[in-house]
C-alpha cells in the first residue's frame, strides 16, 4: 500500500498569510530599499572606460574586501566592482547576526545524517510528514520540500556526501581562515581597516556550556562594507570604480580564458568590458554566473533570521543561547539576535523572503530567558551562501583569469577580510599567509 504524505502544519502556514508577532515588530527583508544606506560616487558604465585590470562581480563583504587588498598590495592596479543591486552590501551583507567569531569554526555540514535527535534526515522527514508536533517553529533546520525537484540541491547534496568524510579536517581549515581574518581586522599597519567605524563591541563569546571564546567580537557588517567602499573611493580615486544596478548578461570566453563581460545597467543600456582578471564574489548569485561558464559552484541558499532589539542590560560578550541562537551586542543598548537555517533553492522570490513571525517569536522567546526586558525593533531574513563543506570557494577556476570568492555561509562576516586578502595574494602571484589549497574552488570539479 502506498501511503500519502501530508505536509506539516508549519509548511501549510508558510503557504498562507503571515502571523504578527507583536505590534512593535517592523518586518523588513533582505532587499528592502527603504533602508538603503547613502551611496556616493557611483558611476555608470561609460564608453570611455572599456577596460580595467580587475573586474569584480559582487559588492558584498567578499567583493569589497578583495578590492581593498588588491588596491593595497598594488599601486598601479585599477579595480571595477559591479553589483545588480542599488548599492554596496544590499543583499546578505546588509545585515546579519554580527558575530566575528573564530571560536565558532565547526562546520554546519558536519551535523549527523541519521544518528541522534538532531540528525538532518530525521528533522527533514519530521517536517515533510504531518507528525503532529507543535515545536516545528523552533526547529533549528527547515527544508523546502521543493528542493527534491531541484538540480541545484542535488548537486549540493552529492558534493556534501563526497566531502563529509573530510569535515573533521575541514573544521581546522575553517579555523585557520577565521583566525587569519581576525589578524586582518586587527592589522595596525592597515590604516584604512583601523579607521572603519562599524560598532565593534563584544570582547569574546560565552558559549551555552560556559566556555569563553576570548578572541571573538561583534560588529555591523553593513557599516563595515559601506565604510570600506567610501574609504576606497577617497584613497584610490579613479583606480577604484563602483557600478550599482549593473548585472552580468554574459561572459566572452574560450576554453582557457575570459576575454570580456557584457553588462546591462538598470536603464537597459549594455556595455562590454575587458579585464585582465575577473572575480565572481556574488554570494548566492555566484551559482548562476558560474553555471553559464561550466564552473562548479555548488552553493545553496540557507535562510536565517535576525532580530534587532534593545535592552538596558549590560552585555560585553556574544552569548550562545539554546538551539544554536546567538545574541551579539552592538553598544548603546542595541543587540542582534540570530539563528535558524532554512534550506531553499529560490532565495529571490517573495515567498522566500517572507518573514515567518512564528520563527521570529521562537527566537525572541529564547532570548527573553536571559534578557527579559528586550524590546524588538525589527526582524530581517537573509540567505547565507553555503558550500557543501561550509568552506568558501576561494581561488582560481579552470579559466586562467577567473577567480571565485564565495560560499562563506554563516561565517562570511568572520572570514571576509581574510578571504579578500588571501585571494588578492593569489591573484597577484604572491606567497599566501596561509595554505590556500584547501579553499580552491577546483575541489568540487569531480562532478
């Protein structure tokens, strides 16, 4: 007999209208243009600037950090950054949990498949089948059932299974990059980095079992990216150009090199550019850009929640709560509460951007256990670009002059400066401060 599987009440609710958590919550989404930061010196593709030394696709944390270190290491390079959105850091890098935490280096994808109550297969089956449970809104992981029909998911899944035997080793690989990135944050010889104001506040992370990650911190990723962009414009002038509202139509290529890129601005105008080197640092969009080049980039969007709230409590460290939720202080009574992981292949639709207020309420409930006076200011969702081994794709592709910097997942903020610095050294042909081989995008080329 074939048994018909029924969708759980949570998935049915997601398909219907949203629920209001409380009147004081202002729901915002990742691409909400009402909260855009002021962007200055944005140019448009011009006929008198048909070429550049380096063209970077993506103006989030990966793109602007790569541009910074390329310009810092070379006094002659010209760098052009393009992004399809109306400013710097307008997607995943606009707002996140704020954690800069090298102590939290364990891979998300190292979770067990079958064994234990938190096994991935068990949680997925529990959500797809109507089991009558009432705690689905607080479940750490959620899965869109449409993933089973999506090629992108199966590419990710097969690569995850292939890489899983190495994930113990991968935790050390992730840790090395995060500690290198912390060195970049703290580099006293980098005057631009030290001049940035981004509410760096926490002095460590207090874990759920009482341990302290003393090197950890917190900060506003959106302020960081926009501040870095402005500093690059001031310092480097015409050597650094940023084009907003510009998308990639196609790449011109042969079997060995990229020869040009065709761009389209928001007003429909097109322009072809040539560059010596190209970087795809477009987060989740990197998958689509690489697919057209036959470059493996198995990145899956992983939806997370951020609740911005205020409290009079004096908190100097990040705090790990139950169910892998985190609180990060931002100073002056402001905090970010983050958590959950929802796997989907469609991150740029209204349904995907929907804020499930039951999920937000579950996060707030956990935070009130230690901060009972918290007052919610806003709720956001964002999509972490997650790779199958939770390690960024960082380095050269099969094309001699095409490089990737994407797939940082939940650790993209912590790894941002380190990833940008490492890729810049690779592109310039210099020795790298840490072994770059484990981050190579070509580790996914077997299938």
